[in-house]
C-alpha cells in the first residue's frame, strides 16, 4: 500500500499543474465555512426584509447591545444592495456622458442636480411610492432605505468613472483606434481597467458616505411618519433620542466592525487585484497585499469560477467586435452635423425655459416671493460655509493625500482608518457639540459649521490619494533627477499631477457638504435642539413638518446654488484639468 501511494505521488509530479489541481484542495475546505455562513446570513437577512408590514405597525427595536450583530447584518445588506445598484448606474452614466455629446449636455447637469438633492428630499418624495409599490410588505420601506443609501453613493462613483473615461491618455486611445476596437471592447479592454484604481477608491468613499447618512436612511421621519428599520442607523437615532452615551459607544464599535469587515473582505482584495491595472508601474514601490485575495487565489474552486467568468466576458468581446478594418469607409468617424447640434441645443433651451416658468408659477402660487427671497438668503449663508470649509479642508488633506498616495505601504495601513473616519456619522458628535455650545454659550451659526465638512472632506482625501497613486514612475524619477525641492516641487510637479483628481473630489465634496447641511445645521440631542441659519436647517425643519411646497422650494434653491457653483467654479477647473491631462 505504501509503495502504491509513493508511485501515485511520483506520477502526479509529471502531470500539468492544471490537472493536478483540478479538484478541491485544503484551501477550498477552509473557505467553505465562510461561504456557507455568508449564504445563510444573506438568506436570513433577505427573509427578514420581506416580512409582512402595515404602515403604523411598530417594529421591534431595542438598545440592548446583544441585538447589534443582527442590526449590523441588516445595515450591511442594504449597503451592499445600494453599492451594486450604484455600480450599474455609474457604468451606464459614465459611458453615455463620455461618449455621446448630446447626452453629456443633459446628464452632467442632471448629476449636479441629483447630488445636490438631500437624502431627506429623496425620502420625502419616494418613501410613499415605495410603500405603495409593495403593499402589506416591509420590502417597500426597505427599498426606500436602499434608495436613500444609493443616492449617497452613486453620484460620486458616476462622476469618478466619467472623469476617468474623459482623461484616458491619448496614446492609449489612439492605440484602441488603430486596433479597431469596438465601443464594447474598448470599455472592457482599456477604459474600465484604466479607471479601476480611481473607481475603487471612490467606491470606498461612497460606502463611507452611505454609513455617514445611515441614520437618515434607516430612521425615516417624513410628514409625521416615524419608521425605524432594524439597523445600526436606527439604533443610533434611538440612542440620541434617549441620550444614552453607552448605546452610542456600542454603535461606534458596531460601525468599526462593519467597516473593518468591508475593508478586509471586499475593498482590500479589490485594491490589491486592481493594482495590475495601473497605467504606470513604478517597479520599486511595494504593491498592495491582501490575505483574502491570496486565500482566494489558492483555492481551486474560485480559480475555476474566475476562469469561467473571464471566458464568458471574452466571448462577449468577440460577439460585439467590429466587422470591418481601418481601411473601410465605415471606419471613418461620423461627425454630427451642426444643424442637429443647434436643434438639440434649442430643445434643451426650451426645456430650461419651461422649467423656469413652472418654477416661477409654483413660487407665486404656493409660497410667495417673500419666502423665496428669505430662502435665497439662507442659501447664501450655506454657500459661504461650504466654500470656506472646502478651502480649509484642501489645505490640510491635499498634502496628506499626496504623501499617502505616493507611499503604497502606508496607503494600505491607513485605508481602514480613513474609511472609518469618513463613515463616522455627524450624529454621533451631537452630544459633544450640543454640550459645548450650550455650556460655553457659543454661536451655533459658527460652531455647527464644521459638522458639514466632517463627512465630506474625505472625498478630497480619497481622490487625491487615488490621483497620487497613479503618478507615472517616469515623472517621479524626472522630478527626483531634476532635484525639485520645496514650493517649486509642489507647483511644477505634485499639484499639477493630482489636479484632475482634486477637482473631482472638490465637486463631490461640495455636493456632499450641501447635503450634509441638513444634519449639520439642525442638531438635536434629547430634548435640546440647536439650529444654524442656513438652507439645510430650513429643509430639515420643513421636512419634519411635512410642508411639501417649502421642501420643494428649499431643494430647488439648493439645486440652483449647487449648479451655479459647479458651472462657474468647478466645471472651469475641471476643463483646465482635462487640458492638462491631454497635453
């Protein structure tokens, strides 16, 4: 028997590696419990999300810390569902906006409007519709919460992918044209791999943004309706109402566990895997590592699944290929006629005029011009806060982001820390802020303002990190050989290199700050409420009352300010960034 085993072992060493490892191995058996546990938790959580429910029925919630693992499961399922939807939306938006000029003129301003609408605005409009869509079932409220989390994730990811598609290096774009790649092939072979590092960092930021607004998503209070879904966000809302500092501490611990799980099981493996898609490889820097990715690469089952998915994708590349070569008349670029462009511009202008007419009619009939002027004044106050806070955040986080991005080893170490800080809800700071303002008799108009940038400043940091991590090795070596030092190094090398990523982060940080003003300018801790004069506190107050005309007025004014800021400031900076990328 021993001789037979020895003979079999000797024979196996002469077989190809794929044949020897065709079956399962010990790494598969080690991964099996984790996969089974994930499937069981997914099935259990999904069954709880579709239980019978009637509007007005109380959902069993408790501040007992033993319930937090279950609440964490429900919150993570909502976050995962919202992230998948955000990825699909981002891909569709970015391709249309970057490839179709006529669509870009509509989609990019629409994205500006969507990212400026606060979560409370989406909830006040959509929650009733989702409940009506699934009558007698909790799935309607769950869909409303998932959609609210989606709105805190999708816009950042969509604009990041759009920016990457617009700034693909010209030599790579020309190579794709030389090889006559179709649009489908170019997206999978060139554009998506090029955009992958920046997209992953923005996915992490979007996930953190979802955590930041998880309280508003799970503790729905619109038009007198108070629905608290089981989750970490509703747990935090209950702890704030009860002024229970111990429960808030347990909520912070649960959030930390959830963020670490996402970091170790999802984002760190993706970042390590996507490192091969970097446009330039420094060759000397330490590549990001992931124990989870190494584990998956050792398992035979995941390798077979990955090979099957790759074969299906490669098959689709053949299906959607071009059926002509570069010498064909069909290969010539098709230019849109000037008459069609002018006609489309006229249609858009007419739509804007109709929208303005409807807005004027609404203000005149529903709220009055005095109220509209008052809300415009509140918008100016919030605008000043947003610009000052973004400028201060840029002074701090641009140098830090460049340093982290150019040191991959530290980037991996600080990744989870940055995610936790970005995900930390401003609501958890309410006890400290309220106590300090009341005790020292501080001005809420000034000292509530930092809460606006607390969750959105990380858009700047994450985008600068992504931009610095993709600086070509040749550029780094050239700057080192030229002996650039001090301010000259920053002005001629570092700041121009990360400028496109900084502008992307500034746009999303600006929109996020306007959104965060809803919770930052109207703060409650138990029976103590503080509010700063601004557009955010106005919308929060009107949402609590259920005054839909004034909610619409506040949201409309916020959209007006955000679009004006994006058009006159950020868009011009963005075009300058594009010009620098294509030099």
